[in-house]
């Protein structure tokens, strides 16, 4: 390495280290598993660049055999660690079985393949490590783009960040294998790609982490209802319409959940009007936690929340989803009484679950059906209802025969939403 290339790679390592230190400070302020994975990811990128660029060889002059092993393993391990974090960031387990399985398998398989590459003849080990890392990174890029197609708006930026990793990894391994003569301008381009992909990927990962933290603390999301800090009804309907149009292209199944609260005046009588607002905020936060921050939650009207789950692995997942949401919302809510004393109140509610399929009715009809099911769920033990696939009648989710519906049109379950609002009042 000459003076110019040393300076180029030192600047790139400094930029990557700055992002890693920032995430480390964030982890110290709000410790969590996802924050720890973030620090691990950025540390992995730093080590990848340090090992492959030649800076480590220049600075520490390690044993050549050990350096060779590190160079083979650095790419597969770094990409595997990033896939482990991205799998949680995309909410893959909740939205798409293929995405979840592939990312989880690659997180374990890529480092294992890197170890297997060490069994190859010495001259093939570095090319094999490069091919494994590039293949894993290309796979991640495709899955992030797939998530964007399924409705995750941040995933497009993740795909762009993953796309930048391809020239970065290819260039780093070319330098490590000493393919031809790469002058400082070419190495500067590789270093820029490495720093940009680390920065862009880190930014979108941090943005969702911050969103999740704000939801965990206050339930707030953009374009908010004044009290609950979730989407307003108008924005929610727009999101549902866009999701239904997108579903015609992707052919993916999703879910719509309506949560209707009954007799909130009972809480107001017991603890005062301010306590009712605390209940609304707590319910909104709990719903957002259960469906994940990648899925929008809104307040359709004053006593009804709606959650749109963009995609589900299978219709059978509706049972788990409905029961999980209902169980969480039925837990006591702690509010402040009239004199400021803490009180625990239980909320009377029902959860309606609708399976969304391609071409599945107008948005208003779907919302109407979900509210009708929530109304019917009030009389069920689990407080969660779904339309029976065979009869279309409201059925407790734990008893429903959930199976794909082949030739049955959308069934309107109950009366219009406006009538529900009037009866609830």
C-alpha cells in the first residue's frame, strides 16, 4: 500500500467506525437485542474492510496463514450477521415465510460455507469466500426488494444499501487476491461504496429501531391521531386501498384486524375522562407491538382501532395473530385515578380478523366486515372472531376451520360501520 491508498482506506474505516460508535452509544442509552445486533453488524463491516483492504497487513503484519483465513471468512460471516439483523428488521417471520426461512438459513449457512471453503485448495479459498459473500449479499438485496413490493416503504432504501455492498465486496476481495493493479482511484471507488453501504444500511436500520422504540414508549407513529398517536382514519383507508391494489400484483394474502371497545364510559365514571385517553394510548401501543412496526395501525373512529397486516405466511397464522392481539389487549391497563392514584382497569373489547386476498372487496366493505366480527367477538371467550371459511358466519378464532377459500366471493358479515358507531354510542 502506498500513502494515497493508506489514506483512502483510513478515511473509509473512520467513517464506518463513526457509525459503529454512534450505535454503541445508542445501545448504552437503550439496551436491546436489536441494538446489540446493530453494533455487531457495523463492527463486522469494519473488520471486513480492515482485513480485506490490506490495512491490517500494513499496520500489524499478522501471520500470513492467519490473515488468509481471516480474509476467507470475513465476507461470509459479515453478510451472515447482517442477514440475521435484517430478518428481524423486515419482520420476516410475521409477513412472509420464504423471506424468513431464507434469511435465517443464510445467517447460519454463509459462515458455515465460509468454513467449508477452507477445505478447498489454497488458491481457490479466497475466490470461494468472495463468491459466497457476493451470493449472500445479492440474495439479501432481492429479499429487501421483495419486502418493498409487499408494502414496506423503507425496504427500498435497504435494497439500495445492499446493492452497494456488491461492488464493495467484489472490490475488497479483488484487492485481497491482488487481481491486476488497482490504483488509488479504483480503490477510492471501492472504499466509497463500502462506506456508503454501511451508512445507508445503518441509517434505515436505525430509523426503524427508533420508530419501534417510540412505539414501545408512547405508541407514536407518523400522521397521527391527536390522542393515540396512530394513523388517522383517512390515512388508514388510503393505506388499505393501496395495499389492496398492491395485492392484485403480488397475489399475497394479508389480514385486517378491527378492535372495538365497548362501554368506555364505565372507565370514565370510575377514574375520570383523562383515564380513558390513557386507555386509548395503551391499547394503540399494544396493538402496534403485536402486529409489528412494519404494519400500520390506525384509529378508525373513537372506539375502534384497525391494524393492517400487509402479508401473512398462511391463513393459519390468523388464529395465532387474533389470539395474541386479544390476549394482549385484555390485560389490565394502569391509569391515573381522579386523585392521581394508580388504578388498574379492564377493557371490554372485541377483535375482528379478516383474511385479505387478491381482489378481496372494496376497502369500506372489508372495514365493515372486520367491525362486524369485532362486535360479534364480544360474546366469545377469546374475544376474537373470524368469518368461518365455509359458512361466512362469525366464529371464535380458536374454533374456526381456517383454510384457503377456493371459489367463495367476499362475504359481507354484518351491518354498516356507521350503524355500529351509532349503536356503540
